[in-house]
């Protein structure tokens, strides 16, 4: 996939930049990917059925917007991560392929359409994420709650995982989302604190960490989850320190995956982390007490989320039984 394709919004006229704030940045050449992170182009019939269903219900997926390498595998199994509140983000993170700019008004019909699609797909587990909506008074918290409520009604047997923004400077927003009682509350730290000014400039590391801690304070029964990208220039000891920070916040589930550069205007890949290094990180994370760990080059926040949720719930029950 060419870098030009990634910089142009596929739903907008050809002249419309997908990332206008990155247009004047110097180019970062895209490195050739090693064999262990290459994937096949999607061609399974169910992939096309899933895509058609998303278009029918006018839904946006992070699978497409973030150019996820696992889209072929996931959609062929009818797994799709819905991205609510539009397709335009108010942040401009250096790693992200989601379009940035001024978002449109919220669509009041979206929760119902998401719920209908979840029911039609027959999902056991669904992941709902969103763009950042710094323009909204509550950051979109009420909309998240509405989507959760609609899914509970249309597909009561489906477990719900949300991947939220940080709700920076949005007092009361987190409480609204937690009150809707998702099964898993995910918020990604993305990278180590030292790299935030260049990789995630609109966010604050300790705000994100505090958000995850506050979820547990508000409702200890909700599973919490966070993810990191590697290959951005972080050091091993920095990753281990972030793991410790997450455990202090009682986060249950950690994901680690390789950062892949969407275009020449995005942050450069510092290096490709080997599968053996991912296995080492996974071992260290398990030793630190996470209930569940997924650490591979192709791991993404919602990759195999349904299977991982079953394992997460099983491991919590096992540990509770040990202390009964």
C-alpha cells in the first residue's frame, strides 16, 4: 500500500489530505518489513460479507481507519472493531493513521446501528473504540454509554469491550462510561513517558494511567486493559517500568505489538522487535501479575479479543478460587 494512499482520505475528494497537520513534515522513509510481520491480502468471502455489513449500516471501523494489518484475518471471522463518533479525530498523534481535523456532530442513530450490526454478526464479544472528541463537553462519554446500552438490548449475550480516549479535562466523563458497565475498559498508554511529547503530544501519560486506576476505584469488577507499541525508540527498562505502573493501577490485561509506520509523514520505525523479544516481554509481564498478556509483533488492542476475554475471565476465577 503506497504512502500516498494513506495520506489521502479514501472517502474524500483526491485533493483532501487525510493528515493536513502532517503534510509539511519531512519524509521518514518506510523500512522493509521483516518476514515475521507480513500478512496476506484479504480475500475470504466472509471478509467481503463483513465489509458489506459495515457499509450497509454506515459504520466506521478502526480496522480500516488505522490500516490494521490483521483486518483480513479478523473480518474473515466476522470480528470487527467499531469506531464511533465519526472518522475525524481532534488529536494528531504521530503514529496514528486515523484522519484528523474538525469532526462533525454526533449521530444520534449510531448506537442503534452499531447494536444492529453486532446482533447480525452474532458476536460473542465486541470491541467499541472511538476517535478523540476534545470538542465535546464530555469527550463523548454519554455516546459511549448509549452504544453500550443499545448493544445490551439488541444482543444481550454479547460481552462488551470499550477502547476509550483519555477524557482529558472532561470532569465526570469517566463516571458516565463506567456506570454503563462495559465488561472490559481499555485505554492504551501507547508508549513510554519519555516519547509522549513527540509520539502522543496531545495526551498526558499520568492522566492515562490515572484513568485506568480510577476505573478500578469506581467498579473493581470491570476488567481493565492497556496496550503499548514497541519499535518507536523506547528502551527495555522503560517498557518494564510502564508494566510496573500499570500493575500499581491494577490493570488486568496488557497488549504489546510492533509499531508499523502508516506513511512517510508518520513517526519512523526505530527498529523491528523480534519475536524472541516479544516472548521475553510476555514472560516479564506475566511475572508481574497481569491476568492476561498478548505480546507478538502483530498484536493489536482488539486482536483475538473474544478469545482473550474468555481467558481473562477464566484466570480471574482461578485466582479468586485460590484465595477463597
